[in-house]
């Protein structure tokens, strides 16, 4: 099973994905309402973040075209009848946007719904980790990010999987150091505990290899299930490093169940 954050849905993903020999693919399209101020330094001017922020200086996510998305899925199913192609959404900060998020979920059929935190408040705007790290002490950013994860899982009940809890580590570049998880153990454990107690699965997102310590803490804090997400955004990245992610999950006490489309569950 592949869970890919598609960005768009088309046959190119599935053609590219043929090599990974999965039983199927799941496209989790973004659904975002937070208007945030991007850090445009070094960004291609044609990158969606740059084009969506051109008018206001803040990223204004375009309205989600649920009918268009579901039609694209149907076209892919027609073209690749031997694959099981499932639907999904990645909800950005759904606890801040309960009403519009609920309207989209009620209007369509989505097989898997992820929840994620991309931004934090910053003055009169919102910023993602690159902009936050440029303005605030990195320890403060990571701690606040993990506290917001606790609020996310407490205040929203519309998603089943917490996506990329290690999102700030993608951008932790202060002194070119890697994120020293030990400094944030309590904050990580609190966020993981809240997620486990809410009955959700934890996504192992393979944009970066997840630090195995996080998975160990997830297991120790009572986490029951994991899922895998390549957050692909391009066809070539579909299912990236899933073999290593699966080996890590196995080593930390999680097993594939009888249904290849389902989460991996706790073995012990
Ligand atoms: Zn995300």
C-alpha cells in the first residue's frame, strides 16, 4: 500500500509507481485553509507556494475541487484496472478550520484522512518552520509545534492519521545540525501520547527518514498503528524509501495485517 501526498492526481504517478509492486495507491490531496506567509528565499518563482502568494504576500490556498479530484481518481481507476486506487485527504490544521473542513468531508467519499500541522501563528500571520526558524529560537519553534500537535489531536476528530510529526526537522538547519531529539523528549512524548490516546495511527513520512527514536516512543506511549506516506508530490518520489521504513516499523513492534490496505498494527 502506498500513501502518497500527490499534489495532483494523474496517471503519471501510477505509471511511475509500477516498479514498487504495491497492491494499490492512495492519493491524499491537500486541503488547506490557513493563509500563511511563505519564506520565498531560494524558491522557484513558478513553485505553487510562490504563485499562490503572489497577490497578497500570503499563500492563499485555492479552493479544493472535490468533484474534479474524484473524477481524476475515476480516470486513474479506468486506466489501471489492476490497481486498487483509494482516495484520501491531508487536512492542514483542521482544528483551526472545522467548518469548511467538515463541509468538504461531508460532500465526498474519502478512504483515508490525515491531519497535519504545517504552520504556527507568528505575530499577525502564520509561518511554516523555515520562516519560524529564521525568526525565533529553534527550541521554541519545535516545542510550540509539538504543543500544537496536542491541540490538533484533542480539538479535531475528523482525521485518522497524524501526518509527519517530525515536520520541523525537515527545516532544522541551524548550524547545519540535525534535530537533537533528546532535548525534546518530553514534548514529543506528550504529543505522541495524546495521539495514541485519541486512537489514531502515526504516519511514517519518508520525505526524511524518520528517526527511529520517535517510533520507539510511539510504541512506549501506547501507539497502536502506523501508516506509511511518501508525501510524493512528484511521480518519481512515490513510495520512496518504503522498504527501509517498513523494516524500521517491524523492528519496533509493528506488523502488516491481513488487509494490505490497512494500517500496520502493534504486534506486541
Ligand atoms: Zn503535510
